[in-house]
C-alpha cells in the first residue's frame, strides 16, 4: 500500500521542551530558567538553522524537501532540580495551544524531548504532554520524537509517537543528525514509503553519566554492534538509551529502541539482542576509568606536570549544579604548589554581579560556589583581580551544539595569580575552549583545567589534553550510584539500591501526586 509522495507534504510543525532533571537537588527549576532561552514561532528557524542541534536537523530535512516550517515553542535550560509544576504546565499549555493552531495546516509534528524531565509531583511530565497532544491532535496525527541518549524511556511514552530516535553519541555531536533521522523517518511514513514499527527492550541497568562516553570501551563496542545491526535489511533505526541515573523515577534505566519496516518480529529480535549485550556487559560498563578524590587527583596531576604532561584536565563530574567547591577548595589549599589553573564556568550569579560592579582591574574578596545543595561543598572565600566582567553571550564554536547561541548573563574572570575562575550568572558546563577565547584567556597558559562536564567535554578536550583525570566528589552526580537515596526506581535496575524507609531524604513526589502509583 502506498500513500502520497513526499511532494504532498507541505508543512511540518517544530517544537521542544527539554530538561535533564536531577531529582535529588532541592531547588525547583522555575519558568524563568526556561524563558531565558525560549524561542517561539518564526524565530525558531532563525535561531537554529545550520546549528548542530535537533532543531537544526529538523530544519535541514524540511529545507531539503521544500517543506514549510511552523515553529511552536522551544524551551530548554541546563540540568537542575525538579521543574516546578506551574512552570511545566505553563510551557505545556503554550506548546499544545500553538500545536492546535497549526493542526490543520501542518502535516505532522517534529518534537524534541529529553527523556529525563521530571516535575514536582509528576515522574514523567513528557508523557503527560504527549497524552495532551494526542488528545488534541488525534491518534493518527503524525508525530516524530527525537530524544537524548540519557533519556529514561518509558514504553508508554514512546508509543505515543510514530517515530522515536535518540542520540547515538556522547558527547552528543550527532544532535542535528538525530533530528534528521527522526524527520526523514516521519517523512517516509507520510509519503507511504515505509511502515515504521517499534520494539523496546530494557536490560535492567542504568549507567552513571560519566561512564556513557560512546567512544570508550566497552560501550563503544556495543555501539558498533548497534550500527552494524542498523544495516540489516528491514531495520530503519536503532537507538541505545543509557538512561539518566540522577532522575529517581519508575522509568529509570537503559532502553533499546529498534524500528523496523513493517516487521515487528524483526524489531523485537533486534532490540532484545542488543539489550542482552548490555546486560552481559553491565559490570564492565559500570567501571570504565579510575576515580580520584580531589587530593589524589592533584597529586597525580603534579606527577604528570613534572613529567611534562600538560594540560591536565580534572573532571569534577559529580557536580550537578555547576557550583561545587570540593575540588576548588583542595586547589586553593595547594597555593603556590599548584600549576597555573583555569576553572571555567562556576555558577555564582552573586559573584558575577559583584565582580561586574567592582570592574575590570579591581581586587575583590568574595565567597564563591557551594549554593546549589548541601552536597556542593561550602562557599569559599576567594580573593583575586577581575580580568573580565560583563555580559557573556556568543555562538558556540565547539563541536557540541555548534552554532547555537549561549547566553550566560553577567560573567567574570577572577584571577588570584594561580587560579583563574570564570563565574557565570546562568548555569552551564564548560565543554569546549570558548570560555577561554570569549574571556580573553590563552588556554596554552594553563597547566590544569578544571571542568564540570561528564562526557561532552571529550569532543573538544581529548585532542588537546595531556591527561584526563576523573574526580569523584560527594555531590549529587556520583559514579557510585549506590550512594544515592533512590525511592522510586523499580527493582532490578543494576546497580541501584533503594533507600531505607526511614531515610531522611525528602522525596520529590511526597505530595501524593506521583503518577506512577
């Protein structure tokens, strides 16, 4: 059976609500955090055309096929605590309302969701959003869904879309490619060229983000098998979602999604085969690199520098609020014994504002960091000279989200002669060399670079780093998942252990509205 050809597809709607929620963080994420980067209507095409983003991929396929685009709403912000219920409802209301306006004119919807958004009282607000869209648009309305590799993919959520594709790389240098994959599959379905059928398999594990680098073995080996499976006749697409370990929800865990062309049995066999490979390798996947505490990391860095290895990247990966002070405290204690060190992007709006008010060239004493949670460390007394201060807004030149505009608000470089700290008003992880060029710093001047990324830094820093050391600190994003007080995870997700009933941790869903009950 065939349908109309691609030329009959005249218009597609584009939208997205994206947030990677760390449910253990105490502060809710309010609407203002999303509004800072929100884009609407025709501005979506202007903002994302040509960028290495999902929306850039959506737009490219539409352009290549002479399809008009109707922008709905794109709202995203950096990983943070649970989204405030009112904030999610406001964004969902707007996206649904805009979708309704274009329901008759648009032939389908290209939608970007992360897969790990959690709101106060709702373990899966993305599912709630898709239910609303289906209720308004109808069960037969074509929807393609592009998601993050770190999504916790509930089957009931994914089944509400005709097509589900996810990033295959971490660092996510394939964001535009993923948008293109999803859009092409939907276009093929609309034209009657293919009949996508989807299968899901869950291997019963979740990986800490630090161990989800897809070019590091053994995950790289399994990803290579996935690519080979994609080439078999009848398979349209495969994604391995590693899950997001820091969202304590019933859907937590890895998922394999396989899409076949009209052959459900083939899709099921393919998904189950790759899922079994993940399950077999679970222990090896969970320990892919040595972990250092701050003191041990600095000792190792000193050894490497003495041998002429530089720069040494210290990765404080467990910092989910971009303001942890554990490593910075250890570095300050070393004083003159520390090599020249850069700390790009420490989230501290108060510090950034104070430095801007003080002005370039002034000496400033202030407390930095340690504000996002009780595990982020104590605010540190820091004295230095202001080397840069003011608004920091630029187009990203690194491989991750290349071409997208990043607005960090008032920001500053505060330098004590040994350590140069870049403080920002908007939370963001430094994952490329833009912080140096944008703030007038020479990256070659530094012996040590302290980052707060998990995997995204690798695309820019692996080619230039003399060594990379992973620093484990007692924050909310540790590699050792058994230290976290899970309450909502289902049984059998390796290596999670549940918190005891009398644990003092405040559950995000204690208000009684948990939609998993």
